[in-house]
């Protein structure tokens, strides 16, 4: 009987041991699975934290976002440490890159309760792990149209609000020589050019939403020529970007007999001397190519060059983006140095060719003395290759859009005002009313990355004669229509939201 009792005791110990071994195996497997789950959760926590790289957010906000994510995954967080370049701890070499990237390192300890090992007094275990994540830093180029039409809405008491034409008999005026207080010449010094004043204010608010120096902003304006006010390397602070935007004024270019005589390009000096220029007439020395004022191709090419030479590479996760605001169609290009044609070489594309009879040369209109030449045919669907004699300013701008798409640049476009639907219309017809809006829609739609023609009501070919576009003035894809200044700030806010929710390019 005594031996039997010993066997029972030994058996009891063996059972406990076997249970402990089984518990160790099962809880060990459970810990192994929890370890892998923790690592995946840490990866998500770093993304949750890095997405807090916003204006007004602090390191504490980043840490709280990471901890909330781990808690939502079912972990009991015992300790958590978050590092960024603003507080890198021992990880400065990893987190503080040049240029800055939105890198976040999260280290965490979590408590995992035991199941079977509680039998032997082992209530819980601690697991630790770390991960580094990154939100998309933004390399953005802001392009603003500052052509003369950006002074059309300047408040005034005179009968006409057209800053192009100079009429010396229309008084009173601070300077009778150029009697147009709404001309850029007069409204620039007092910051009263409208709608440009509102455009600039909305752009300033948009710039303030970027997270410098992790996000970088270049600023370009364009009229007859594009101008770079600050590049990406310089646009690493809000002050630098604000100074660039505030420096832009509505530009009224002067012309002279050595280039062209263009109707309306008549204020020739800062003193306000007005030399009324008659309507342009074809003739020796009077080439129309310097006259149009919307060099969209040049602005897009300059923006691409800035991104290609200064933008962070795709492997860093950086987003390349352009935000472009304009109120008219493309009608000018950069000079073409390789062209054998002297005028094209000096002034850019403005093809002449024999049109169908009945409405004059298709790249500009001479029938109305108040109408300036436009170096494009006015038909969006009629796209020509660069080898064609009909290759015009809009074709060149469309080719630049294709370059941007191939480089994975995301473009947000804003069509401003009624010029999107009427400013480009030839008297008597012969031109798409919405050719400017069609271009701005194509610019945004073809670069949004989803391979869909979202701005078409039916069909998927923008250049098909049977394409049915969505109604005029309707925003679509990353194109926004702003009928007036009151909608600009809301549009810029929506663009900022879309930029910050994209992971990368």
C-alpha cells in the first residue's frame, strides 16, 4: 500500500509537470504569435504617428496616436517611446535626414497575459519591439496665373473693367495718361488688384497648412513668361514661401517695335506713361507671338524641372505635387532655340497655316479690333504632334502634362472665374467656349493616378470628337472650378486634405 501511495504522488507530480510543459508549449506559441502581431501593430502605430506631422501637432500627439493604435489592436501598453528628428534620442543618424523626412520610430512594451502557465504562478509576460515608419513628405510646386486678367475685378467707378485697353479720354483718373485705376500699373502698389488679391490670400492660407521643413514648397507665377520665386531647397519655411507669394504682382508686360505691337500692351513704364498701341496688324517686324499672356507650357515645364532636379526620389516615399490656378487657356510658349524660324526661336510657338475658308486664321482672330491674338486653335480635341505645322501653344502644354504623368506628379488644378467658359471665345464662334476648362480638367484628371477619365460623362478618350464632358463649371477628379474668390479658400483646404491623405506617389 505504501508503494502505491508513492506512485500516486509521483503521478500527481508528473501530471503537474506535463501540464506545465503543455502550458509552456501552448503559451510559448501564443507569445510567438503575439510577438509577430506586435510587430505588425508597431508598423501601423508608426504610420498612425507619422500621420500626425501636421501644423499645430506635437510629439505628444504623435505618441498618443501610436499608443491609441496599439490599444485598438488589443495590446495592454506598459511603456511607449516615440522619436522624431525634433526629439531623436539616440537615433539622430536614422531620423534626421537631409532634406527632412517624416520619420517616426516607436518603441513599445506590452503585457501579454498567460493562460496555462498561471497554474504555476506565471501570470503574464512582457514583449517589446520597435519599428520606424514614414508619412509622405510633400515636394509641392504652387503655380499662380498673374496675367492681366487677374485685375479684371478691381473695384472702380469707371464704366469699363478691362485692364488691357487704354482709353485716354476716359476720366477721371489719378494719371490721365493711363486712365484705368484697375490696371495692374495702378492696383499693384496698393495691393488692390482683384481678384488677384484674393487669390494671393487663399494661397497664403494654403501655404500655412504645410509642415515645414518636412514639406517643401516652390512658388511659380506665369504671364507671358514663367518666373520662379522660390525653389524647393529655399521653400523649407513658411516665411520663405509667404515672402515669395507676397512678392507676386499682376504683370502688364510692355512691348516695343523690335518685338511686336500688341493692342492693349500700352503702359510702357513704371511712371504710367501711356502710349496707345493700335490693334496688331500683320506685317514685317510685327509678329504676334509675344502678344498672348498665358504661357502654361512654360510654367509646367519650369515646375517639372524644379521637381526633377530638387525633388526627393520615389524610394523615400515623397509625394511630388503641383497646384495650379489659372483663369484662361494656354496661348503662349517658351522660345524654341532649336527652331529654324526666327520668330519661333525668339517668341515661341504660334503656327500660321491656311485654314478652312470662312473664319480666318485659326491661331488668331483679326475680325474684331478689340480681340487679341491667341496662339492656339481653340479646339481642345484637335491635338497635333510636335512635327505638325499646326503644333500650337495648347499642344505644347498638353505634352508637358504627359511628361508630368509619366513622372508620377499629382496635379491639382483650379479654374478661376468665367474666363474658363467665355474669355477665350472668338466673336462669331469658331472656338470652344470651355477650351480653358477642358485643359485644366485634363491636367488634373490624367495625373490623378487612377487611369480613369473622371471628367468625362461618357467615354474614356479626352481627345475623341465623341467625348461627352461633364457640365461646365463642375469640379471633377482633382480639378476644381472657382466661380469667384469666395470659394478659393474652401478649395485650397480640400486640396490640402487630399495631399495629406495620400501615402506616396
